[in-house]
């Protein structure tokens, strides 16, 4: 400790002797960096020395930061405590000792000092904030510095030490990054402890309206906690009633330019309190103060801006489950806010001096505040972005920019290929539809158990591949496409591509084969009967018709007789006679046939067509 005491008296810069001083006191195992136990020993020595210096300064009656300061020829040397802090800061910056040691000494120094001395200590902190904010020191001591500043803010009076509180907040804003979550009120908690006390009973001999006095100061309860207005409708009605009374009073008693110039405190260097006095005797004077009116009207704009912000909470937002009455009340509330906001802005514009300029500044601040609100709701993402790495170019080498004929490499290469092969675009094989067997070959190989391909690597997992395959099968292989309903995409694969043990799983069942065989037999019999009728001689047909007519005794139609005679004469009807006969026959059937018979006949025709299609499909599969 005596070594440090004598070292801080030296006028030399810390970099010339600081490291040798530490090595002399600690005798470390390493030459440039201390171990954990060595850092702890050095910290205890420095904290003890700092405590002795503060005690000596208090006993001598001098200021702490000026203790031991001497005036030389034309200048002055530093005090002992700032000299000690400079040595420790240099060692921390060069990573010779633990980086958080300087922050610990500053916290001890503020705790041992009065508020008058703390202003000088904080002035030293502000002068070193660039060094303290370096990454190697900031990571080790940011929490200690935050705790130190918060302790100072708790000790200060918010009414009397406004300037010093502002210095501390400005330092924290500069010391911490913008995206630091510790400095953000994430939950949006209001300082409800900031209570405004005012008189409840009217005093004797008062010359103002005491009801207006109570109404005016009751607004501070809602300004202190705006969230309460969104929960209770009765509070909102009470607030709006009180606010209308205050705004009407301001409008009835406008301020002149002379009143604004006489009571303007903004352009003077006078100190003022952050809270106004609430005595009823001062109410008349405060109403004539332009600064007082502006404070109240700006509070109204801040409150309206909070209520208009979307997404405050789930219960504040309208939902489908809410009834029409609640939605209507919310719309009415929104309209009331908009109308009151316009009245407040007009009053601010009318309040001298420079009301329009003041209103524009307030609107600009509130507009920028919305960006912070959205940033907080998005989870406070970091503002910092990593720099883009630039490739180092060798000296003397010029960066050459490649030029392409058609804009980029791919288009230029395509054009080059066309120049080399002019028939490429007219080649019929350029775009072709693959055959079914060629397309389904990869999936057939996957279905072969001997291939040993795992299920996750099968082509059936590729949705695009399956979709294209189904389109090909629908156009070229209806039999295979019909198996998709029963067996999925694997059933569409042509059977000839599959091994025998796998093919049996997707072949048609025996029952289906027997049904199809019966259909084929019935269709073959019908074809045989038609052929027999065609092969019958015309003379036999005529004799049979005559015999039937004679047996039944039914007179023969003239057209039918003429048709029969022509058939008997020529052996077969001509084309015109056949067309006439078919048209007559169709007309008779259309006139004499009922609708149910037509439906049955249509069903029979459809059934025959279906049997023919099935027969063709089976023949194709077998072939």
C-alpha cells in the first residue's frame, strides 16, 4: 500500500510506471496478466487505500477530488484520488488487471461521498466515459456502473437536483447502446408513486372557484396512470367531464402576447421545479402563466397518444366475441379523443409566445415516440449491424468488371450455345414427353426389396415427381392410372417394371377377372347373334316375315311392304332406302316408347360401352 501511496505522488504518466508498480507489489506468476487470486489481493489493497484517502480528505475539510492538489508554476497537479483512478484505469484498459476493478472503486467512492462531492466524482466519470465504454471494459463493469448511477438517482431530489439527474441519465444513454434492454420499460409500468397532493376543503377567504380548483388538479390522477382509463368506463367519463371544464376555462380566458412575454421562463436561464405548487391561493396566477398551461396541455396530448396506440393489451383491442354495444362504445371513445385532441392543439397554438412553433415541435416528438413504441413491442431488436467484409485487393491490381453480352453469364452462355448449334431450337427431341416405363423406372427400382433403398429416399416422397407421373399415366396408361385409388402412387407403376413378388400385390384380383370374363362372354354372344342375322339370306327373312304376318292377321304397312319388296328384289336395301327405313323406325320408337323404357335402354347401352372399355383395358394389360 505504501508503494501505491508514493507512486501516486509521481508526476509521470501512468504508462511509464504502472505495470512495474503492480509487479513490485504483487510479484505475479506471469509478467503482464494477473491471476484471479492476485486480482483479488490487488483489489483489496486499492479499496483500502481509497478509503484512507477519502477519510483524510474529510478530516482536512477539503473536497475529495481536490485533496492533495498542489499549484505549481503556471499550472496545477491532479489530486491524489483522481491520480489513483487514472493508474487503475490504465491497467484495466491494457488488461494487466481485471477490467471491472475501476468500476468497483468508483462505486465505493460515490458511496463514501456526500452529494456535493458526488458531482465532482461524476464529472470525472463523464470525462472518462469514452474509455469506460470500450468493449473490454464495458462487458466487465456495465452492471456495476448501472447500479452506481441508480444509487445516485435514488439519493438525489427530483425537485431540487433536476440538472444533476439529467446529467446521469444522459451519461447512461451515451454509455449503454440503444438496444440495451435494461434501460427500456418493457412492461410499460407507470410511476404511480408520483402523487400530486392538493387541498380537499376550501380555505377561508378564497376568491376563486374551489370546484374548478379540485377539478383541475384531479386530472393529475389520470395523467399519472393512463392505463386506469382503459379498464373502468366510469373513470373515463369522469376524466372527460373534468377535462372539458378545464379546456372551456382555457378557451374563455385566452392569454395575450404581453402575458406570454411576462411569464416566459423558457428563454431565461432561471431554474424551475418539475412540479408546480398546488396551493389554491396560486390558482389565479398559474392560469395566467403560459408555461403552466403548456405543461397541462402537453400532458393531454401524451395521454391521448397513449390511448390511440394500437395493441396495448388483448382486452383493449376489439375482437369478434365482443358484442355490438362494446364496439360502439369504443368507437364513441375514439371520436371523443380525436375531438379533444383538436381542441388541445388549437389551445397550444393560441398560447403565446410562438404557439405554432411549439405545437410543431411537440407533434414531431410524439411522432418519433411511436417508433420507440413499435420497437419495444417487437422485442427491442438490436440496431447494430455487422459490417460487410471487403476483399483486400493487392497493390497494383485493378479490379476488372466482367462484361456480358446479354447482361449476365447464363444468358450469354445460352446465346453462345445457339450460335454453335443453330438447329438446337428446331430439334424435335429438344422437348419431349418420356415414356411411361422410362419415367416410372426410378420408382420401380425403389420398390424392389433387393435394392435396399430406405423409405425416406424413395421417389414417392417427391411430390413434383409423383404429380408429373400421374399426368403421364392419365394420358398414356389408363389401366395403371386406375390403380391409384386402391394402391396409391406405387400402384401406378407399370407391372412389367416390377419384380414378380412385388407385381402380384398390384395385379387385379381373381373376382374382378371372373366378372370381366363374364362380360366378355356376353359381349361375344351378342356379336355372334348379329353376325348370324347378317348371314341369313334375304329370301328366308321375307318368308319368315310373311308367315308371321299371316299368322297374326295384322295388315302390313305400305312403307313396310315397299321396303320388303325392295329387299326381296335387290337382295339388300339401297343406301336411301336404308336411311328412310331407319328414320321411320326411330320415329315410331320415339312415339311409342315411354320414358322408363328409354332410361333402361340408355343404361343398357352405357353398360355395353363400359364392358367394351373394360375388355380393351384388360386386353392391353395382358398384351
